[in-house]
C-alpha cells in the first residue's frame, strides 16, 4: 500500500501557467487520417448522458439504442463507451443494452448536490449497483471540502467505494464549485487516495463545467499518483464539451500528459449528450468530403 | 498494488498509436529573390567588391539565396547616406511626422506577417509556431510602441530637452533576426536618429525583407540602410569615424572587441551580450507549471536565446520529482521540420553552432555529468540537436559556467535561499533569471538580491515592448525596450 499524505500539502497550481499550457494543446494539427481516427476514438469514449427529472423508461431505451447504433447509415462507426443515467433508470438501461458491451454508469450519492447523510448515499450507491450499474458516478461533499474537513470527504469516498463492490467508481469533484486550481488538485488527490477509479470534473449542472485547464490539472494529478503508486486512474471531463474540435483538443492533452495507456475508453471518457452527433457529422464529413445537415443525425 | 521497486520502472509512453497530421506551411506564400544587394539610401545597390555569400536553410542545408558582402567602401557609402538623411531630413522633421512613418512600418509588418514568419523559419531554422506567434508579432509591436513615443519625448523626460545622437551603427545576431532588427531600428528612428544596420551573415533574409517594407513605406531615403556581410563588415561599421552610436547584440567576445575599438572615441554604445541565466525552482513552487517554464526557458528557439534559463537550480527536496517530469516533458516535444505547425523544436541555426553545442555535450560528459536526451528521431540532413539535459552538474563544471546557446540544460541542486543566491550570482553574466515559488515574500527577497537585468517570477521568456531588457556584468549595458530604451538614442541637453 501507499501512504496517505497530508492533503493540505497537495502541490500548488499556478493559474496563469496552467492556462498557458492548456492553450498549447489547441495548436496541434489534426486533419484527414489523424482527424478521422481521433473522432472515432472520441465517439468511443463518450458516456452518453441523460440526467433529467423528466427521464422516462422510453427516453432511456431510445438513448440506449443510439448508444449501440450511433449512425447505422455508415459502416465502421464505433459505439459509445457507456450510458449515464440516474439509479432509477439503471435497470431499463441494463436490459436495453443487453450484451452490447456498452457499460451502464449511474450517478449516485444524492447527485448532483451530494447534500444527504452518508448512509443514504451508501444506500443510493448499493441500489444502483444492485440494479446492474457497471460504474458509479458519485459527487463529493463540496461543503465539507471547503470547510477543510478532508478526512470526512476521504472517508465518504472510501465508504462509497466499498459499497460499489466490483463497479468502477468515478468521483465527481464539481470543479465549478471548488473555485481554484489548488483546490481542484487537492480534491483530486483526496479522491484518488480514497479509492476512486476515475476522477471527473463536473455534474453538468453547474457552470463552469469541464474546461481544458481544469482537466489538465487533474491529468497531472493522475500522472503524479501513477508514479507514486503504480496505479492508473481514469479521467472524465463532463459538461460543456459539445464540439468535435474541442474534444480533439482534449485528446491531444491526454496524449501529451499521460500518453498511450490512457488513450482509450477504459481510462478516458467524455461526459456529454450533444457531442456524439457533432462527432458523427464530422466523421461523415471526413469520409465524404461534405457536411450533412443536422437532420440526418438522430436525436435521442 | 505496485511495489516500490516496480515504481522506479514506471514509464509513460508518448509515442502513441494516434498521431498528428503533418502541417507544413507552404513556401509558396513567401517570395525570396535569388540574390540580394545592399539597401543604401533607399535603393538596392551592388556591392563594390562584387562579392556575394550564400544563405542556407539549416533544416536541409539547401541554398535559399545569396546576399551581398559589404566592404569598407560600401559601409562608408551607407554611413554617408545615413548622415545626409539625418542632417537634411530626419532630424528636422516634426516628431509627429516621424512617428507616422514608424507606425506605417509596423502596420506593413503585420500585413506581411505570414511571409515574414515563413522566411524567418526557412532561414533560421526556428519553428513556424514561434516565428508566427512570437517573432513577427513582437517585432511589429516594437515599431508600434516606439512610434507612439516619437512625439512624446518631453513626457518621457520631463523638463529636459532631448536631441538625437546622429547615425547609429547597429549589428544584430542570428537568433531573432527580424525581432532584433525591430528592437534596434524602432527606437533609433523614432527618436530622430538614422541607421546603418547589419544582420547576421547566416540569417540576412528577414532584415532584407524589412528593407523592402521600408522602401515601400516611403521612409525618406537613407534613414534606414541595411547592409549584409560577416565580421569584417561589422568591424567596418564599428570603426567608421562618422558613426555616433554602436548598438550591438551578440556574443560577449565580440562585445569586448567592440568596446576596445570604440575606446577613446565619442561613440556611445549599447551592448546586449551573452547570458547563463539561473532558473530557480523552490520546493514550494507550483511544480508542473515550473517544469513547463523550465522547458520553455531552455528549449524556446532551440536554446538560441541570450536570456535562456540554461542553469536550473532546483531545491534538493524536489529535485528527483522535477527531473522526472522534465524527462517526460522532453519526450513529448516534437523535433523536426521548422515549417511544420506541430514542431516544437526546429533546426540548429548553423553548422558552426551545432559544432559548438556538440563540443559542450562532450565536455559535459567528460566532466562526469549525466546526459539525458529525448529519444526522438532527427532528420538526416541539416543541423539538429535533441533536447538535452545534464544532471549531477557542479558549479565548477564548464557546462554550468559557459554559454552553450543550444537546447542544453544544466541541472544543479541547492538547499537554502542564501546558497542559491550565491550560486546564481556566481557567473560573469547577469542578463536574466527566473524564480519559481508560490510564496510572494520569497519572490521579492530573491529578485532584490539577484544580479540580473530581468528576473521573471513564475514565468520565463516573457517579452513586451514596454518592458526594458538588458544585462549586468559581461551581459552588457544599456537597456532596450520601454521608456529606458529611448535613452541610449538621445542626449539630454539641459
């Protein structure tokens, strides 16, 4: 095992430097073959998401079909990585996805605010896992984190990890509520040491959601943790990534910070709902040389 | 769970199955003449000796063009043209009108930015990303900045009357050819002086393009004369009796020769010479950003930067971590065709410079330092050096004392603030330095005690026309840029 550090001593982040570095990833040239391969990779990394109060069985079933058949009119289109839903929808999604290999991810722990007692969060998690979730996306207690109660946050994540059993745990930091890169780094360190399999930027319910600098800070935390422990942690930026070009910039960042091992949907995901169709549109543009109207792509 | 022994072998693989697309900038967007004459008195004139020298592309050793080799007679012609323009036109012209010309040159540089960037990368080997995003825009900004001062000198020096010096002889290096031309010409002509400028013999093309711009701008003939040649041409400028001011950027060795040459004359001088900047990383630094800053500090422009952060002092408690991160970062640098937009590190400027760098690599190894280089492939033709770092370096090693002027970083460690200040100042140079710490009070303590003209805190290699630049000790004297950059071209008469 590895030692649990004093999280108040987590490395500091210089905001200007982090933003400057992040902007460099947008300068690489990605076109033709490189673009097509990148886009397929992006599509295959998407956690296709619906997290609404008005979600129904019907809506989730349709989304599952879209996940398995993003665009059947064209051959060689990969599927997305997972469907991300509320716990009450896990069973429906599990059944609809069958043996497609697409994972079911469920948010849990009183998503999105996380304002509930620990036992309720554990029950929420166990419910999702029992319904068939392969992955659990939990939220951290941001209030406790801001109050400096890092042990509380740590213990809570560890408890949820235990409740997950074999399901992989994604820990949502909700970086838009943390305020500084220093705190994003500290929360990342807490989550990874407490047992997260993935760290994730945002719920998608708070602005700003994922940004490139925030994701960079988290990727660097993952790299440091890997060197310290030998353990790989996945990364999931979520919210605000709706265009292919931006998604490709994220891939550049993963490639240059963590390299080959993370460039797959086992270790990197995009939490997004509208990104998939933009990626499909670009893939077809790369294949045919012309853009199709948005009406050619199914909205589920 | 991974064991400790296993952790030491952990390695990230940056050579990924998904790769970028080549994106070479098109050469057809740039026009390069087969041959360039001397730009004297607003016209292109043949060199009186009839000699020309080749300028090549250091990335593939192919000849790009040839430039005239100016001899003593040509220099005299250029100085006479500058003197006449000074006496008859430029010093009499209302400052407001002078400013308009300088503004016009700035705008024309912007209009021709793409062509200038391509030529700068072709002739000098620097990556197009840098010539496009740094060299050319910053050159234009210098003209804009000093254009603004032209008619406001009484505000720069309140209650004093200023007058220009006369004819300035300006000799510039090959690392930032266009930008150095801008640093020299803009303040000189904005303050009412006229100019004879000589670019370096390996990189004359963008200065000659600038001559075309100046011709097109209708600047009165003779205000700016641009002549090409090697050391002998430079010596003829320095020794010309009718020159009032020498502005030189280049090596400390040549700087010393210039100072000998002008001793006892009334010539004023500004010398911007070599450097061996200390870049200091404390344990409380934002480590990942510091690593990025160290990389930028030494590998920017292949390390052909007089203010490059070539001595890294890292606090021993974080040294292992910083070195590991530097090695990883080096692996993700893309070395190759300077015209490719993906390229981070281009070609070494000349065969001579490559030999100098290789000499120092051999010295470093012989001195017992451990050399680490990127595993990247380098092209077969042209002049190339992989990004290199040396660990286990001592203050007494030559690679820690002498300016290498290449992509070579010497890494030393320290324990206390006093120790690192002493070591950082323990150099004949004093051009620039960097400090990386999250603690504000430490920044001020360090910067106050550092003997360097520019000290960057939590960043490196940042330039702005409004900020003065220049050195202490053997890094030269006089300041360029900012309000301070006006003074070397002016007399305060009362």
